[in-house]
């Protein structure tokens, strides 16, 4: 594995050089928010940030995506094309929790039997450069409870760690090694690696939120009709903020749009928090209230995904905790579930 040492003031210049060859996505300040987006010409990424408000999953699984285009003719509908093209891209400044979310989404969208060609095309063309969380980003973070960590390289092709006076850059995959040429010739030293280990240890110690994310699975297995579900949803506004900001939520709807004779089929994000998500053509809704919808959200992340893929569908980024307008806290919900049988 190649490792380089990069001076602090060189990193932005390196990103600019990468941007001459690749489409670069990175954290950028937009008014009062830090958003993960495609860099416009001359735009520089933000290095001093905790985490972006939106998750980088949108690069591979866009909020709105054209799947096919077609045209209506007197002889019938004619397919114009399938939207599968993807440019080489570099995702720079992804946090470890978000990089880990890509691996969780891969389990769903890139299976041996079922592959989503739209997601896979973008994923295969992208190189993920992760910026380790030293120091830890937010007090709401709980990545260590779900198998991650502030200096975790899961899902990353390149891992960049701030070690105080420089960055230690580790090229973890063949994809990542394609970028070695941009990061200079200064080899990592034993001192730099020791500094990284110290920084990682200090960051882990700063994560105070610890929840029994794995341990609640056996309880959820037998708690579908538990009275607990009558309580957690009462403040929920069904706004969908928690699902739209979540790095691992992946619900979507498909619709067709026509303008004159030209049509297109779109995939749009949806949410299990919305009343229409499970409403059937007959008018029946098997999840008629937020009780059933919240139960589904918790069950999906901490039971169903574990059943299907042996992985908790949460990376502990804390976005749903920070941005819920009525302060519903998934950490407390998991803690309360862990006590149901005590």
C-alpha cells in the first residue's frame, strides 16, 4: 500500500490538479450550509468542516435521475435511449461514516443476482478520497457503535488523515493508487504513522455516544406488536428530513413524464415516512399512521438489513439527530428498545 506525506498548504493545489482530469465532488460552503456537490470551475473544497449536511450518496443515487427517454409516434412508443453513462469522478473529502455507507448501499444495489445498472455505472467510475475525522466532527456522532470509526477506511480508495503539521495519505485500493501521481514523492515516515495512530485513538475517545445498535436485533425479532411503538412517533411531522439526509436510506419512486410526444422515466427519492409511500391503488394503506412508518424505519435499519445482509443500515453520522425539527433521537430509541425485555 502506497503512503505519502503532504504539507497542509499543498492539498488544495492537489485537488485542483485532480479536477483538471476528473469531475470532482467535494464539501463546499453554500450560504449557511456545507454541502457535498460537484465543484464548479474555480471553486475550492472546504477542508475545515465537520460534515456536510447532505450525504455524498447522491453522487451514485441522485435525488432525481432520468432512467430512459422515449418518443411517442403514430406507430407506437419508441425508446430513445437508456441513461447509463457515467464520467470518471473523484469524491474528495468524504467522511469515514459516509464512505462506509457506500459499502452498505453496495449490498443492496450491487448484488450478484440483482444489480442496479444506474448505481453501479456511477459507482465503478468513482474514486473515494476520505478525510478522516480528527478531531471528531459532532457530539451527535456514534459511528463506533455501528462498526465504523473516525479513521476507518471502509469504502475508501484513499484515506487522508490530518496529523497536525501535515496529512498522511494512504492509497488503499487500485483505484486509489491511480491518484498517487498527484500527491508528490514525499514518502510517509514512521513518525507520521505514529501520529496517525495517536490521532485516531484521541478521536475515538471523544465519541461519547454509544448505543447497542447490534444488540437490539434479537429484541426487534419478537417486538413487532410491542406497545413501545405507540410512543415514539407522536412528535413526528412526517417531513422526511431524517430519510433524505440519511447516507443509507434508499427508498425511491418511478414515474413517467411527457411533454408533447417526448417522454422520460424518472427515479426520485421517496421516504418510508410519507403517507403515500405505501398507499395502494385501491386506497388501502398497510402503514396508515406514523406509528407503522416509524416501526418500519427502525426495523429496516436494525433488523431487516441485518437479516438480509448481516449489516446494520446506519453509519452513525448523526444527521437525523441534528436536523430533526422535533428532536426525535434515534440513539434514544435504540437505547429504549434495548431495555424492553429487562
